[in-house]
């Protein structure tokens, strides 16, 4: 199993008393089906494992997959075909089609080209930890996560889902860590950061594979810049980037984790082992990240 690369984190009640079987039955009416010849896009819930259930479960952890299939129909292709047809119309009728006629022509061209457009598939995974109340979308940004959550809420009526909120601003805390040259217990600061000014100019400094020298960083902070993105390592096991929106990105399991991975030859056993390892370690890491940010905000 490939580890999640990004964590868009949401909260459920802990424990969340919905079984995998109940959740799978709820998702079934929204199961994925391939895009039709006259459709531009289709989305739906798919089996995370070949020929498996819609909710794959191991050690009381759930894995879901949202599949998307889109037909590629670039605007450039539509415009070129419409331009050619417009030229034919102009030659036949003696004048070029007007603005309204051209818009209708493009729509007809798009409808004609759609069945021949090439379908492209993609998927987004969702991990639910009903024991500890985590729901995590493996998406690089909030917009993609929101799209997934919208479809999940459509399928699961009255899903008690909330955004993760913490007591302290990630920007303020990350800036403090750099200013004091002191990472929270269990974490180390790595060689990547973004510091941005809050003024109208939005001046920023980026460090990539570069040591964050304390004196230099303090000068930037003194000039009004704050840390909006910081690379860190948790417990010498997992490296990641924390950003100002509380997203955790660029996750990488380090060698100490890789050495624990199952050496079994059976693909299914390897998948199960990797899923148990990933969910177990990431759940502990997220708990520690939240604690380092002052704990969860009280409603």
C-alpha cells in the first residue's frame, strides 16, 4: 500500500459507532460507474482493493476511494473545430455567424466531439479512524478535499463531521519554534520553510534544502515575516510539511519505518500490514501535532 502523501484532516466523534458494513451499504447507491459516451465526468465510491468492498477495513480502520473519470475535451480543440465550421457557414450563407450563433455552434461541436474524447481516470483516498475520530483525505489542497467531503456528505446522511481546529495559530507557533530555535518534543525542524510578510507587499523568503540559521531567521522575523510552511520530522519516523492551513503535506516514511514493513510475498498480506502501520503511526503523529499546537480548540 502506498502511504498517504497529504493529510487534510477532519474530526468525527470518538469513538464513531458506524461499522464498515453499515458505511459500505450507505455508499453503495453512490458506487462509481465509468463515464458514458455522452458524459463529461462521473464520480463515485470505488473499492480500494480489486473486487473488494467499498470500505476496506483492517484493525478497526477504514479505507475508502473516490474514483473520478473525465473526458478530455480541451477548449482549444473545440475552438478549432468551431472555427472550421464557422468558415463553412460563412461561405455558404455569405456572412460570418454572430456572437450568439458562434456560442451555439461551439456547444454543438462539444456535443459532437464528446463521445470521441479520451477518458482519464483518477482517484482520491479517504482514511477513517472511528476509534480516535479522525477522517483524513489524501489531497494536496482544501478544494479537492472539500469536493470529496461534499460527495461523502451526500452519501452519508447526517455525518457528524467537523474541521480540525486547534488552540493556537499554526503560523504563530511555527514562527515561535524558529525564533526560539526549539522544536516541540518529539519533532525536529528540517531544511525547508517559507516565511512571508503580512503587509501588502507579501514579501516572502523560501528555504529549500538549506539550513535554517537561527540568526538569519530571527532577522526575517524581526522584519515582520512569519513562518507559513515548515518541514519537520516526527519521532525520527515520518517527515512532513506543516502549512498555515493545518494541512500536512509531503509525507514520507523514513528508513526506520520502512524496515518495519512486512516482507511477506502475498500482496494482500503486504497491503494489510502497510495499512496497519500507516494508520497506526499517522494517528499518533497527528495527535502529537495537535498537542504541539496547543491542543484542540473547545467549541
